[in-house]
């Protein structure tokens, strides 16, 4: 089994990439497993010897996004995630523990966060409001 297989699990609905679940505690080289076309990118890896990232600035390039991508990293604790496709159907589930995370490209999710969990969440901006950003589907606990 390849190292990348141990560090990245794809969540798909047919050919549609819904999310990727990452295990950051698994050693391996630096990778960018997200597709080049994704509206949010994630790279990670272990560096065995000093590595220089040359001084640089990021160019201003107009980009257009159509989805709200969301990255969640569990610093300590855990959460259970139910991944949903863009129509709201369940496509997969994952238990995400300490030093793990996921990047949701499209669709949505239901997340149950364990008490005492410390996590980081990132989304693209600008933020237009909770009402415009999401559609609440159900409070059904079976989701």
C-alpha cells in the first residue's frame, strides 16, 4: 500500500469528489493530494531535513468560486462526520481524531463533535451570512 493511501481517503459520489479525509500523523513526503481544479487546496507532509522555501509573494489572480469549501483540522479530540452530496444524500461517514482533518469540496455534512475537542476550521471568503452560506436540511439524528 502506498504512503498516500494511508494519509488520504477520498469521499466520492460516483465520479464527484465530495471530500478528502487526511491523517496528518502518518509520516510521508510532502504531497498536494487535492485536484488542481479544486477551489481550495491542501498540501502536507513530513520534512526529514531542513527545507528552504524561497522568499516569495503570491500574485493577485482573479478567481471565481462556486462552492463553499471547508477544511477542519482536529488538534485534539474527535468528531464524527456524515458526508452529504450536493442533493443532501449521505455518501460516506468518517471518524476524525486528533491530528486528522478533512477538506469538503462540495455538498455538505453533519458533524458531531466530542466534548473537549479542540479544532481549526477554514473556509474561503468573503462571508455573506449564515443564511446565504448554508441550507439546513434536517435535524434527523440518523443522518
